[in-house]
């Protein structure tokens, strides 16, 4: 069982399972846990069985891959097997499941629902990670290197959870890895033939025969201290400015998500969530010829259930087009103007795209795009980094907006008029108090917006309360809309939801829109960040279509209500006088220069009052350049270690596979000669060990302890080569050979020393042999095929 390395295999499997534990924060319910653990168990058992039969790492890895493939087929591919074996039909079924998993991850915020595709994807991913960890920690005996795939798996959860992970996730993963590392360290220590016994606290000196007790005690102390520092240090150090990659906002329940370097507004809005640390990372920049700016829309939501807005199935025909038809609801007589917006450096992931409304034409290059037939939302088949749209700014007259509200006759209620049943009593009460009897559609909408924006005592806050006190002073936890109408505290999602429901109760079709505010002026363009993600209501008017309203008051997000939504045509006196903490907002105007209203207008251009060259550089494209430079430097540093590490691995492997002590001495001698040769000191070919020693003595000017060390090395090699077996005890020349190499290095030029450290001959030979082995492995089937074809022809 020693060849199977059972204990090491079990620890490696346990480490792979523990680092998958934080995935419970990303997917719910946790039905994926048992199948994933089954994959890890298969990897462990297959590794133990294969190592008991062969020492080839390739054979062990292939056995584990086959085991994972068979286990995946038995667990997930039932109905697509042939006598328990995978079939092409199972591969196609797996592909469909993985596509479903990808769509789930892209369209849901954490925690996303666990379906069969997600379960399959997690199982295969953790199974592959377990194979890699097993190979590094068990086959290669490098548990330290196995920490890299373990850390990668852990960071997938940490960077996408949206909230800070519980420290126990890290402590558990780190503890198992340290146990794996410590076990390998103890085993290596006990193989050292020159270990000096150490005294361990609480033990007699003669109890610690091989020094492992003291070594293990020191290691445990350092491990516990390291874990404690790793957990406590982030609490003590100052928190850096929020960024996607630092705070891990990907797929979070906050304003935005982050995936594969791209941003996507979450399409599921939970009214019970609070927003914390909105990101200041740039999402896109744009230029426009419009004098007054309007938000750029991402999506539309009509279905509200269980305190959550959810998207409906899209109806989009993708094509490479330049123009689109206008909405059928838009009457040709409505006054309008045409503007253009050009977007650059967009990081929004497909199918989402930031676009004004209504769109007339677009230029997206080779990207296929379309307009949803139900919502008029623009979407793309794949992400577009740069694009432009031409759109209309509508100017409806007050007379065209004075339409009657819809009266429901008790039949089937359309989706855009459905009111949440749990909140209906609170919504009816608010509408009775706010909307005048006999009000027209625009009068009702204006009254609701004014109530939420200015007159109702509502307060903007990113922290949403969980409870509210009733008339008896008792804490209650009602539904999210009722809670907001009573507590009067929330951010844009709560304000927009309340207006949508109140408008529907008043007989006005309404829906939720999500997108981005116009952004901040910077060097002739406008930069939009993740913190400027916004939600607003859209109300329907016959002959005009869906119009934006703005019930959210001034807060962290500065908003200005469109002019037509106000009860007078004068400029919006409720416009905010200050913006977020990062910007200052000048007074906004809501009328166009020619005196006509612009329904799509938002607040005027926001500009920073002060700027810094360094801040500008690191705030936009410079941050991306700096990140890539940093990654390049890091990759170069890691790449520079490839040859030295290969040389070290080659020496260790040769020592481990040496047949006896004489062979070990020979390996140490050849290694010393190679390393000194890398320093430029090359003895004549065919020299005996004594002649080589005399050459080194002369060329490196060795004296004193250095000369004595060289003499011991030469004597040890001569005994190993020429002494009669068993006639004399061999000595370990490892330390003496290292001293000789250090002495020779001290008299060489710096250039020679650097070359010897970073480009050792042993490392170059190791990489060359690995390349040749890989080439032979790839070419062997082809050579066999050529031999078979030649034999068949003959």
C-alpha cells in the first residue's frame, strides 16, 4: 500500500473538496455537493489503484481521467450510456447541460439556482482540479506547488460571491494544505542521512531521535501564526478603493457583476438587498452630439414576484443590420429630434449593451444585434467594444400626454398592470392619498413621482432596513414594497418599484428599466462607472410609447426628473445640488435651447471640479495598461524560475532514483561539476576526480576550509568508484560540494554568477528531455501508423 501513497492521496482529495466548500455561496440549493464529492473520491481511489501498479505519472493521470469520465456518465448521463460506457449521444447531452450552466451563470446573480448543468459543471471542474492537485502533491511530491490550483479554485468563489467570505472557508482550506505540506516535509526530513537530533519542548532529547518532533513543533507554530495573520491582517489594514477585482463584485447581488473581464448588470433585482461599496471601475465611455444627456438602457423587467424583479424571455432576431423599425406605438406626429451616441471601451458582456431609446440605426461592425419585439431593448449576439447608435429625442406636447387611465373590467390583467398581491393594501392606500380623483394619466404619474421624490418624506440610502415599527411600536417584517412605503428608506430599485406598482394601481401600464446614468465628463467624453448603474420606471402613453420617469431623489446617484414628468414646464427646481462623493454637479436644465421639452433628458453633464494627472491615468485606460504590465512582470518573474526549478527537480529525481549510496555520491559529483561549469570553470575532458580537484584548486584559488571541503569531495568520489564494496563506509558529500560551488562562485564575475543561477545546464537539459519526451509521445502514434501503412503496402 506504500506505493499507492494512501495517506497523501486522501489528504490531496480532502484539500480539493474543502476548497470547493465556498461554492455554496454561489449556488443554491447545494445539491451539487454529493455528486462533486463522488468525483473527488473517484480521483483518490483511481490514483491509489494506479500507483500500486505503475510509477508512470501519465498512466496515473489517464486512469483518473477515465475514472472521472465514467463516473460523470454514471451520475449525469443515465439514459445516454451503452452498457455503462459513454456514447456520442452522452457527449452531446453534456454539451447541452454545460450550455445551460453557462447561461445560468451569466444571467443570475449569486446565489444562482442549481440545475443539472451547474451540477455537472462543478463536478467536472472540481474533478479536474483534484487530478491536478493529486499529480502535484502525490506523484511529484510537491504539495507547495499544489497550492496554486487549490488557491485558484478558492479564488473563483472569493471573487464572485459579492460578499466577504466567512474566514472559516480560508482557515479550513489553508489547514488541510498545511497538513499536506507538513507531512511531505516530515517525510523529506526523515530521509536526510545527516539530520542532527533537536530537542522539542516537553520531550527528552533522546526521544527525538530523528529531529522530526522539533521540526514538526516549529512547523505547527509557524502554520498557526500564518493562518492567524492571514485572517486578522485584512481587518487591520486600511481598505483600498473598491474595484471589481479586489472586492469580488462578480455575479453579486449588488449593482453590477464581473465575468471574464466584462461587466453585466444583474437582470434579477432583489428588493430586500442592500447596496454596499458600489464600484468606481469604468464600464464604458462615450461621446454624443446631444446637449442634454439621457440614461443608456440595458434591459426591461415586467414580472415581479416574491420581492424580486425577473426578466422575461427575449424575442430578438440577431442580424448584421444598420437600421431598425421604430416602435409601433410611436405616432409619426410626435415631435422629435435625432441624435447620435458613440461608445468606446465598453466592458458590458453580451447580450447586454448600453443604448439610448428609441434607436433608429446602429453601427456595430461585425457584431449581430437586434431589438426585442416586446420591450424594444437592444441586445447583441456577442460583446461589442465600440459601437454607435442614432436615436430619437421625443418632445410630446402636454395635450398628447393628457390621456385617461385604463379601467380594468375584471378580466385577465395584462402583465404591465399587475400589482403585487402582498403589497396591494399598502399600494392602494398610497394611491388614494396621492392621486387626485379623475386625474389624467400624466397627472397621476406626476403626482406619484412628486410624492416619492419630494413630498412624501422618503430618504435615499444604500442600506435597506429589514423591519419597521407598527402603530404599537412593535417591529414587523412585511413584504419589500410595504416595508419601503412605511419605512421610506431605499435606493433607486425601491423607488422605481414603488412607482411602477402605484402607477399600475392607478391604471397606467408600467415596467422597470435598468441601465446607466449619463456619467462624468472627462477629456471630451463621458465616462460611466459601475456606481452609476440605475433603475427607473417607464410608463406607457398611447401614440408615444414608454416614457421614463424619475422618482429617485438626490442621493449617492444624482438624478434629475424629465421635464414632462414635472407638474410645471419650468426648470426642475428639485434638481440635486450635489453629486456623489466623487463628483460635483452643476445646476441642471430640463428644457432644450429651442424651448421644447426633451423627454429623454436627464441631468446636465457632470464634471469633476478638480482633476489629477495621476488620477486620470490610473482611472481609465491607464489602469488597464498598468494591470497588464504588472501581469507581464509577474509572468516574466515566474518564467525566469522555470530553468532553475527544473535543475533542482532533476537533481532531486536522480538522487531519489539512485540505486545505492555510491550512486548518490556520483549524482552529487556530476551536479557539482555541472554547476561549476556554469560558472565558466571547465576541467579538461577525461580528467580523473583528483585531476579535477587540482584544477579547481588552481583556478579558484581555494584555501583553508574550502580546500578541505574539496579534498573531502574528491576522497568521497574515489571511495565510491574504486573501493571494494562493503570495505569502507561512504560519506555524504552534499554539504561539501555546495561549499565548493559557493567558493568558486565567489571568485567569478557577476555575469557568470547570474548565468549560473538563472540558466543552469542541468535545467536546460531537463527541459530539452521533457520536450523530446513529449514530442515522442505525440509522434509515436503517427510513426506506428506509417509503419503499419508501409507494412500493408509491402
